[in-house]
C-alpha cells in the first residue's frame, strides 16, 4: 500500500494505492492524523482511484477522519471510487454522510 499527500492551500489530497484492510487502515489513520495536526487543512480529499479492496476497517478509518476534520470546522470527501468500493460505502451508509465525487476536479468546482 502507498499513500501520497498533496497539500495545496487548505486542501489536503490523499491518494491511496492498494487495499484498505485492518493493517493498512491503522497506518493510513496514523499518517493522516499526523499530517493534519497543526496544519490549516480545511478540506480532506480521499482519492480512492487505486483502491481495489476495502473492508470494515476502511470504513472506520474514513469515518474517524471525517469526525476529526469536522471537529475543526473542515470537510472530507471521497473521489474516484470504483463500483465495488462505492457499493461498500453505500451499504455502510457512508455516502449518506460523506459526499462522493467523480474526481477531484468536480470537488474543487463545488468548493469554489
């Protein structure tokens, strides 16, 4: 699994490449929390373009980051989700809470 962070102004884009399971979810959670601590991040964009598998640990990781950014007045969204991951997010009720966009450009158009 690989995680890339790109920060531009107050938007933190996180590209995840690989599976999000029990082991990787803990690593992702730790890295995201460390990255945003003390920063001026207002928006977190989780890019799932290269995520092929996600289990309930991934749902917990996403919802935890959502709660953390909301506490400081920020927003979180998910972009570039394939059909199988979208189905998991739908079944867990995540898409009723966190917006999902086709890609990052679509999200950036919404916040401007």
